C-alpha cells in the first residue's frame, strides 16, 4: 500500500485537468499486477483511433491510399478491455458524469433515491411478461390436447418435431421461472415483510409466480380457444361445399362475441 501511495504521489501529474501516469515510474513499481519486462517490447507506434479516422476521411477501407499503396484500418489488441479512451476533456467529463450517475442509482439507501422502487418495478415487469407467456403456452397446450382427444383419437395433431420443440419451450420457461422464484422472488417477498410500515401498508402482490395455479386458470380460455378453432375449420369446410350462408352464421357468432 505504501508503494501505491508513492506511485500516486510521485508518478502522476495533472495535464489539462487530467491525471497522467508516468510509464517509467509504473515499470519501476514493485507492486504492479502486470509483471514482466515491457521495455524490450516497446516500439514507436501510432494511435489507432486517429489512424482509422484518417482512413475513413480518405474514402474508407479498400479505397484510402498512402504513397500510392492501399491502406486499411488497424485493430488494437487491447480492444474489449475494461477501459475507455476519450479524446478531449469534454467527452471524458461527460462519461464521468454518466458513470457517477449510474453508480448513485445503485445506492438503495441513499436519501432521495428511487432506485429501490425502480428495481422492484423491473422485477414486477419481468413477472408480468413471464406470467403472460406461460399463460399463452399453457392455453395452447390444453387446446392441442383437447383437439387431439376429440378429433384425432388421442393422436398428436402437431408434427412430432414441432410438438417436441413446444414441450421443450414450456420446460425451459418453467425452469427459468423456478430459478426466478428460488433465487429472487422468495427473497424479495421475505424482504417486503421486513420493510418499514410505510412500505408494508401498500397492497403489494407477491413476487413469486405460482406456476401450478397459473396452469389451472387456463382451462376455460383453452376450452373457448379450442371451440373457436373447430368452428373456423367448419366455416372453411362449409364454404368449400358452397354452404356460404351457414358458414357466415357460424362465423358471425365469433365476430359478435369479439365485440
């Protein structure tokens, strides 16, 4: 720690309001994490961002020329590392303010911060999406099973690969909801009981998603959806046979129900 303090005091200085680190001082620091002899590999180079910008100004990749030779952009081996290079103090200050704002938004107990409520809202929004998606999947599964039993003697109406993919999708979502319940929702529900009374007085729906109850609630919608599909098939059959009036009467039943 003492070596780091010495490096920060003696090996850095501010230039145009920005702190710069002396490269030679860093190499001489015994506590640096990146070990090795870098001086043997140092060679004069250029700033890749400036070079690539120049290439763009000259027409771009495959068109820019230098001394009669086609030239292209350069890639930096350090791209993707957790640091950013900003050209000019204005961009640096803007990025610093943005980053500080994000850090402050994570402080749940900071006075005046609504990060806690935003977090809860995001969780509730995800729960609503999962609830709607699972409801749709469970409804479709009941519809398929109903049609299979009533009209195909229990045989699968879907192609085997489609039926398998559908069941896999349902399984994936159920496992995802299980992870959500076990790793997040149950803990949040427990937390809500420990919050101050001002929070507990609000009518808050549990975060946990009850999959078994949700499946049971799709019985009636699935029955209606299956009846609709069967009637639509009858409409097409009647229309094919020239029974247009009967087809229209059957179709009207669902059209007016929709209103």
